[in-house]
């Protein structure tokens, strides 16, 4: 049993879907669970629709763009009228459900989860039909709490549901990444870019031989080739090193992915969908020769808190800040404190940052800067810094 995960870039158009099918065909004699993301940038389109609905703007043009994208894909992939009609009937049924979800007056986070899941549902439907595989709704298996947009997994219930379903252990199955549901059946999401985590969940519960994440990169590199000259590929990485890189912002792997695979010793392969025969990078138990590495995390926000009454930053003031950070579901990427101030760098989610500032403005003087980049340098060398500075005119 193997688990494959294909992201949006590997399903961006009909040619990409054909390429994905060819990769799967190379493993036709094996048991596969294929986890897919929404195609191309369709999650962004759905997010635009949600935002426009909430501010009472006309979202029909965005909806039509989303709808027409998928019909364009099916028209290119299914060449006989009967097949095309059958697939489009399924797409239309999902689009009708989507329209109904958008129209509901739900609180923003619940609305987000109820709508955005349709990117994965449509993508997986098209892929399953094209490769003649079983289609399974991940929401039947991935059970979470009701913390919408970043739900916490109920491992015990999820494991029981996955392990008890024999369909997941036969032939080739296609399901969705990123999505789950509560005990009441309400749709939830596992956090942006959470499809890698979904693949790890299925692999762990099924005791799979491996997980392969198919990307538009040759493997895990020691820097962004658009910003660093002469990048090198890691042939292998230990779980701990990969987890640290993901935490600091390496975008190739979702941060939650590593832990369940490490606990069960399931290797994770990161391979290129445009060059599937290449070795890629394998993450597993191994010795490690460090490479100088630069990790760049974009769209960051620096927030500084200063106590209003000129007293020192102490345990009480920190507890107030951390309580509101937890309530706003904000993860700290880096932090620093002095006698009179406390500074953090976080992902720049405008709504979350504004909520945090509003809650704490009576307790602290608060300043924040947006549009920043967080650089993490591992295994530092002077040459690496010079290369980065020269390439980026710093």
C-alpha cells in the first residue's frame, strides 16, 4: 500500500491531469490511495467568493470563473459524449451544492469551511473519473473538532473509520486532502496547504509502505532557486531536520506532516511530477550531512508590545499576550523580549492580526509592520549570505 499526494500545481490543467494519470499507471499493479488538492489556484477563487459574499459584493463573475475552469478541464479530458455527459452531471451536482452553501448565512469561519471544500471535491471527482478509480469522500474518514479553518484531528475516531473501510485497501482510490468533518457532519479544513497532512493521516492509519508528495520541484532544496544561486538538492533528510525546515517556512512540506510519519517510520518521498523517474528527496531515519540552507517565509508581520505604565514585561503581561494569541489562533514564528517590550513575528493574516491588536490595545502600546520576509539560516556559511545578498541586491 502506497499513498500519493498531488497538489494543485500538478493538476493545473488537462495536460497536467494526463501526466498525473501516467504516473499512476506506472503503479497500476499496486494498492494506492491518491490524495488530491484543488486544481490550480481554485482555492483562492473560492476564498475570493467567500470574501465578496461577506462584504455583500457581487461574486457571480468569480463563481463563473470557478465553474468554467472545471468544465474546460472535463471537455479536454473526456472525448466521448457519453463520458463527458456523465462526468459533467457529477460536476453540476457538486456545483449546485456549492451554490447552496455560498447562499447560507453562516459565521465566517464556518462559511469558509463549508464552501472551500468544493475545490477538492470537484478536483477529486474529475481525477477519479479520468483514471477509473474509486472516489471516496475524505469527510467520512477525517474526523475533527469544530475549530473551523484549522481543525484539530480526532485521531482515534479517524483511525477507526479508515481502518474499518475495506474500499481503502483495494485497488486505486482517490480522495481529498485538506478537508474533514465534525461529529455532526459539518465540513472542516485542516489549515491552508493541509493536503500533505491528509496524506500522512491516511498513510499512518493504513500502515502504508510510503507516502509520495508530487511537486513542481526536483525534491527538497537548500534554498529557493529563484533567490539563491547554485542550490543543492537533499537526497535524504532525517525526520527531525525536515520537521524543523517545515516549521521555519520551507513550503515543500506542510509542518504537521512529519510527526505521524516519523512516529510510524513511514518514509516520505518528495518527487517531481515533471520528472517522475528522478530520485527526489526521501525523508526517513538516516544519518545526515548538513547543507547550508536559507528558508524564506514571506508575508510576515512584526508586532511589538510595550507596557503602558513603564513597568517591565513580566510573566503576567506575557500570559495576557499568549492567551489572546491562542484565542486568535496565531502561531509565533519568532519572538524576542527586552525589559520593556515583547516582539513577535507571525504570518500576516490581516483579520487575525487586527483582532489581536483590538483585544490588547488597552493593555499595551502596540506597533506592527507588514509585508516582511523572515529569513532562517541553518548551517550558516559566509558564502551563502554573500550569494543571497548579491542576488537580491541587499
